[in-house]
C-alpha cells in the first residue's frame, strides 16, 4: 500500500514568499506586484521589504492571498564582504498584523543568532536567505539555528549574480541531522519578466489559502518547490520510495549515508516516475526532477529515522 508524504486533503496553492517593492529597493509598486503575480497564476505572495512589514497596503479584496512578511538584514562590520539576510513570514492575516519598521542593524548591535531567535520566538516562519550571495561559509550556516528553511533557489541572486543556489549548504545541514526545509523564491526587485520574476516558487497543499494554513503546512515541510516541473506525488510503498512528476529528463534521489542514485530518460523519451528501493540506514531522502528546459523541482527531505 502506498503512503504519500504529501497531505491527503486540500488543493495545491502556488506562491512566491520573497519579494520587494518601491517601499524599499524594488522597482514595482505593491499594487502592481500583487496584480502581476496574480495574473501569472500565483495564489499567494509575500512582500518582504527590507526591515519593514507594511501590512496597511495589504487590504481586503485582493486577487491573491497576502502573507505578511519582511527581510531583516545585518551588515557585518568586521568583514564587508558578508551580510546575513533573513526572511520572516507572519502566520496571521494582513489586517491583523501591525505595521513594523526597524532600522537596518549591524552585527555589533545584534548577533545573527539573536535576530533568528527573536524572529522565531515572535512566531514567524524564518527562512535563511541566499547564503551563497551573502558569501556565508558552510560553518557560518551550520553554526546558526532556529531557521525553518533555507533558500535552495533564489531567482534574483541566480539570474543577476549567479549565486542563487544553496543545494550543498542544505545537504550539509541535513547530513548533520538538522531538519531544515528548502524553498525556491524570486526575491523580486525588478519589474520585467526577464529580470527576477516568476523563476521559483513553493507549492503548498492546504484546505484554504490563508497565512496560518500555508505557514502551518510549510512548518511541517509537507510541500515542494519548483522552477517549473510539477511533482504529482511521492511516498513510500513497503521499503520503496515512489515519485511521480510531469515529464522530466532526469530524476535524482539524494540520501545519506547511502548516496542515492540518478535516473535519465532514454533518448526521445521522458520520465514521469521512478521507484527507489531503500537500502536501510538512510537518515533522509529527497528527490529532484529536471525537465527538458533544465528547470528543477525539489521535494523536501523525508526523514526515515525518528
Ligand atoms: Zn536579501
Ligand atoms: Zn530580498
């Protein structure tokens, strides 16, 4: 019998959880950002301007579910090649979320860990943003705790500076036993499709599209994230993990300590499913599929040991 790793009930909602507007350093006014994402078929959006939650602009009657949020940043005084950015999402409707603004802080005022702890204890869903773009070392990433997720793909950092991927940081965290989820997001600053929009999103299955439901499902890790491919289902059947997706040219299984495997479609064909027999002893398993255009979708890790 198959046991899915996805929630049984609800429908899938697509969202971008990291974007900027003219409120800080983005080029697009909030109303246009909301309209543009809605027209692209997104169900939810977080405007995460730097150090400000401006929920006054997120009123009733919008064509998309707004998740209140911000991006906190810390400037590193001793080493100006470094900065730490953290996205925080608030699990309550915009009308109930007070507007907040803080000054950008330096690492002398607040250590990175203290910022993460404050955001987490405030009830926010906390995402470590673009660690490669921030030039964080693996040991700096590993030394921080309390974040729910890490940006495995950030469209803006990838398209503008080729530093938007964090797969390796993610696997290092997972191999050390940390239960950290991944996300893909845009980190939208531009206005045009060519810049940093519509390149990576999360897909969350819930009964309703509301901030508390979306963020509860994200906290539980029962979602996937994508640049294009659709993951229809994945789960376990006896001692085999099954995975089904839209047509893809490659499907990769990552496990640890066993090292997983890669499957490639035969010439002229595409893959829509694989089955991976567990070898025993896996700490976690996760799957990525890549379509004909080279776009990836990622499952979150499933942990096999209590
Ligand atoms: Zn940032
Ligand atoms: Zn940002």
